C-alpha cells in the first residue's frame, strides 16, 4: 500500500492537486482528506460548488480503490450518486471521509461524507469503481 506522502505526490500535478485536496489518513477501508473552500471552487454566492463536492468525493473513492488494487490493475469510476445536504462557505475547509462499502475483485463501492469544520454534513456521495487490467 502506498504511503500518504506517495499518494499526495501522485495527486499534486492532477485535478485533485488543483483543487487543494490534502490526504490525512489512508487505510484499506477508509480514506480521510480535507480541501480548502476557496473562490475558484465556489458558486457566485460564496458556497462550495456541487461539482467540487463530487470531484472531491470521486478522488477519495478512487484513492481508496487504488490502495487496494492488486499489481497490474487499474480503476475508473462507473457511477456516482450525490445527495446535497448543506453548504460550505468560502474561506473554510471541508473534510471528506470515504468508507468502503464493498471491496470486491471487479468492483469497489465507496461512500463519502463531506462535512464542514464544525461537523455539519454537506454531502453524501456513493460511487462504484471498476477494477480492470492495467
């Protein structure tokens, strides 16, 4: 399993790095990360954009799958469902916790809860990752 530092380095030049995703914990059944809510990720009203929630969660589910992959395998998201519950304001930080609901040979299913620094639930995202030959 890659270390947090190795995974963070892999994310930095990609879209998650652009969004400011910072990994905090990597476990086979759990990924924890944070992301600053800055203007470039917000709607006109200074609230985190729905697409930013989705991209943050997609990153965490993908990372969770990657750390569970056998040698010679890769992954891609096949579906994602998002429930928007509350908003996160600009100049705050959200935390995402992704929990494995299923870690199979050909698919993995992850559920990510995104919360404000105060613990208020903002979104719940459930996604399926396909596991395939590299």
